[in-house]
């Protein structure tokens, strides 16, 4: 009788455990559905460019985001506001979702070869590539390519009066719209913009180090792009570009001391520059100093979330499950993991690049 009683207790305990597991799974699915509602029904890439939404994500939870999204959908329908407005987003603080994604990515968990970003046509980015967006670490060119692909995807959401733009990857691609070409030279990232509307070639570089144009860029805009791509195009706009000289733009937020954030600067430049006069271009950066440094840290968190939670990413649900699981840890444990992970990610990057 005692044995049967023990067996019965075990069965009851087993059933309870199974029920708890089911309830936990249901909660996780609800969280995933909740995030999917935010990411899919009210895409983050749309939010970032809606005038009415500026600043609404700051310090907001998931429910608040959903409510704001409904308000914006209603107002857009009623007053006919364009779907997309390219406005400089307040990046003073990452949103709750962006912070959760970044914490999971920067936790040094999982396999470094795990594919966390993938497009339907097969472009991929791994955990190892994405986790090197951690602050004070140099970014891989694969992340820049991911960003270029995402921005091209988002261009279909632009308003009708927005300039047509095309973002090349770090591989040369032929295209006729205003063309943005990311360049990696001596472990430094900068952007070349072929402004076909204005007929000018612009070098957009965060570095303000005082050296001559030829000494720093070694004719890269001409050798890499004109010779290999643009001269193949029989187009009057290209001929006009060939007659001019590349110009390095002098933005107020350029830096002298910053050695690790050039990729983040370039990503922001790609996101916000619309071909206007540089004096009229405000990408949100403060001048070099503590405030700008804080902005760059926040952008790293925001960009990880923006790429991995995009509808373009077929691995998005995998990301959502991973960040949800990490978020279940007690806050103190999360902090300990992230502190340890910071060292490990930097060490891993240094080993790879040595």
C-alpha cells in the first residue's frame, strides 16, 4: 500500500510538473505573440519615421507600444498623414524590446555559429557577427551588409516625395538611384554617397583627423567605384559625376579620438542622410564628448534590435524566444552574465582578428 501511495504521489507530482511546463510554455507563447504584434503589426522601422511617434517609445512597455501604434494607425487614416516620414529618431535610450534583444545577444550564450539573421534569398548573419556590436568593440563588415540590406528593404516604406536611395553592401553592386557605398579601409569604415540628383560624389566620414584627402583615401572613391562600376553605365547622371571631384563633408559631430565606433557612425549616416546640404542635415549626434559616447552605446543596442526583429529576418521568432528566455533570469544574474560576457566577446574578437 505504501509503495502504491508513493507511486501515486509521484504520478501527481509528475502531472503537476507537466501542467507547470504547459503553463510556462503558454506564457512564453503569449510573450512571443505580444512581441510579434509590436514588431509585425506596427513595424519598428515604420515607427522610426513617423512624425507623430517620435519619442513615444522612450521608457514605454509592450502594452504602451501597442496602444500608441493603434493611435497612430487611427490618426494616419483620419488625417491622411504619409505612412513614412524620415525623421531623426530620439536615440537617447533603447526601448524595452531593443534592450532585451541586446542583452541576449551580448550575453555570450549559445553557439557563435548560430544564424540569427537570415533573408529569404539566403543572406545570413551569425551570433558571432552580431555580438560584436557590443560597446567598445569594432563591428564586422557582415553587420554593415546586414544593415544595407535592411535599409533597402525599408526603402519600400518611404513616402512618395522621399528621395530614392540604394545602399550597396561592401561588395560592389550596380544601381542607378542615389547610391550609398560602405567602404572598409585599414579597419576604418566610411561612406561614399553618389548623389545622382545633384551630380556630386560625397565622402561621409566620422573621422576629423587632419590629413590630406589623397593621403587618407588613396583615391578609393575613384579606383573602387568609378572604374569598377559606374563607368560601365551609359547614363548622363554618371557622366556628370565623373566630371566632378569627390568632396569630404565636414559634419559638426566628427571625431578625433574615437577609434572603435566608425561603423556605428556610418550606419547612422546611411540611415539619415537624404542628399540634402550637410548644413541642413541633423542625424542627432552631439559633438564629440560624453553625450556622443552615450548615444553611440545606445545606437548599438537599438541597431541590434532593429535588425534582428525586422520582418525581413526569417529567424525573428528564434530571436524572440531567446531574448524571452534570457529575460527570465533574475536581474542580478543577468548583470553577472553580461559582465562576464563583455570580456569574453572582446577576447573572442581579438583572437579572430589576430
